């Protein structure tokens, strides 16, 4: 039996329902209300699976992880989605899922990391109940990642992915504007406020969107730009449809503005390098006409903005005044001194020196234990970790576990770039999607030097879903023939229904 292909609108309607109902799962509500909300969310996920709309299930889980509901317990939506998935598998079996799009080496790395997580927790002195719960949370990440990697994604679904993600990104941008300029206090959790007790660095308000973290929002915004930029600059997205091309251009502009709202310097500094690398990798497929038009529009915007302020960029200059640019060096950056990370980096280095590095403390979704695993105590300034994935991964899982985690991404990137260089001469929108995902994870791993995606369970799962979509695209383009659903992509109506690569 074939899987059902749902429309963008039907998937979005379910996501809206999940986001609205999800706010009632907080413990501040009466237990009957919480149980009813959890039951309704489970039902929505299960109905989606029952209709064999596996792509819809994937997108519902992906977008729902843009919210912070239940981040201390592994993510409310993650557990509920797993309950629905287990129920579906027990009733209908695994027959309608395709084969896993992951390489055996990737599965091995994840299993090895799970084993190291368990051993790290066993060797610790925390209560047994917390060890069991932390293990369940971590296993749930792997369970969902595994089945997300079994969802068959064709050319049309990648188009739908952009539309669904882009529409929610627009919603998150509107939310971020309200957070930045404080137009009104939102009475609902699915349109979150920053918080009445927020303390701003240098008194400058910043936006976090629904992700609940300024730096996550900036990193995610540059990721959206990375996915869309190659197809825009080569013009291959124009071959899909004019609407899709213009929509992708809009997302790139929206992403840049979102970075400004977040007030995150690193993402703004990385943005020009993303543009330059995109041009370099596209090489002969780069559309000079599109580049010139884009550069002209950008220049015109900055001229107008200098006369009449539309977007306030002063947040970056104010936050950069504390950095002594005359004495910035690679050593000062690596030590965290010129990244506003000096004290916590120093603590991290000393803690790693004290341990053998064989096993770490283990990963916790509970913020208190997560902080203690990094600093041995709760800090009065509420800083939960070292703001550096590479350092924190060693503390959580030891050197071997940290290597397993990083190889999950670097192996995928190796396969992705290798495949792109093999196919780069083809003017095909999926190949530009591949380049976009390659650049997404390249800049993501660079950005992890100053933040870490594993802190909150929701963002952790969001990144793992992106990784599964990335691996599915690599698998799709590794086939000699890529099937194109011509009834949905007008640009290919008069061509063969297959694309030879």
C-alpha cells in the first residue's frame, strides 16, 4: 500500500492544533486538563500515522520541536510522538516504512553513543531513578531519529518541506518582532514572550522566537538561509516554479532580519562567508544576473536604511564594543576570552584535565543535573554549560563518546560533499538542496564552538530530524535515477518522469 501525500495546508492545520493544545501540558494546569491535552496530541500523531502520512508525521514532529514544551523531560512532543509511533507499530507493524536511509556506520555510531551514555550514568553517583529517566530520554532521541530516517522523501516532499518550514519561520519571525519591541504581552504559550524578568546584556532587548534561546534562533535562521541560498543563486529553484523561487528569496531575507532581531554577532559575521562559499561551490552554475540584482537590492536597502532607519544594526556595534579588536588572536578566541566565554572555558579546561576522559557524567534533560555535570554545582548566574559543544561533549560522554557524537555529523557531511562534487555540474534543484544542507551543517558545526545544540531536548531533536532529512537527500541523490512527480512540479511536465544523474 502506498503512503498518503498530504497537502501543505493539511499538515499545517495539524501543526497549529498541536501547538495550541501543547501549551496545556504544562504542570500549572489541573491534571485532568494535562491528561486530556496529552491524549489529544497522541491521537493527532496516531491518526497521521494511521493514514500512512509519514511525511506529515515527520513535519509535525519537526515543527513541534521549535517549541520548548517539556524540554526538562526530553520534550513533551517527543514522548507523545513515540507513544503514538509505538502504538502504530504494535498494531500495524513496520511494513509501510521504507528501509533506513542511514549508512550502517551512522547507526553504529548512534548505538555506540547510547551505550556510552548508559555507562556514563551507571558510573555516576546520581539517584537511580534519574539515571533510568535520562537513559529513556536519550533512547527516545535515537528511536525517533531512526524512524524519521525511514520516511521516504521524494523531490516533491523537499519542496513541501521548504513551504511548511518557511511558513512557520514567518510565524516565528512575527513572534520575534513582538519579543524585540514588546508591542504586547502574549497571553498564550504558543506565541511566547521572552519573560518579564529577562535581563538584557547592555540593556539591549533580543528575540528568541519560539525556540526560547537567542543563539538557537540565530543559528536556525542562518540554517534556513543556507538551505535556500544555493537554489536561489543558481536559479534552479526558478525551474520548480516562480512562486517557490520568490518564496525562497523571501526566506533568505527573513533569515537575515531574524539574525538582527536575535542580536547574535557570530551568526551575522558568518553570513557573508556563507554567501561567498555558496558562490564558490556553485562556480559555473552561479547566475551572475541574480547575484547582481541581489547585490543591488541589498545596497539600495542599506542606503535607504542609513537615511531612514528601518532595521537597527546598532545592537551589533554596541555588543562588539566590549571586544578589544586590536588584541584579538586565535589564542584569545580559543580560550573564550574574546567570545564572552573566558571564565567558563577556563573552568571547562580544568575539569577535563581532572578526569581521565574515558567516561563522562552522562546527558541530562533535567537542567539542574545538566548544570551540575558541567560545573559541579548550580551557578548563581544561571549559566548551564560551557557554551561549547566540543568541550561539553567530553564532559558528558568522555573523549570516545564526544567523538561518536561528532562523527555522526562529520560522516554525513563527508558523504554529502563527496556526492555534491560528483553531481555539481547538473542544474537540478535537488542538487542545490544538497549543497544547502552541506553548508547548513558546515556552519552549524562552526557555530557549535560558541553554543551547543544538546542543551535543550527540543532543539536537540530538531537538529537530529534535520540530520535525518539530510541523510535521506543523500540517499535519494545517490540513486542513478531520481523520480520526479511531474504532476506537481510544472517545470518537468514535458520531460521524462525520471532524472538521470
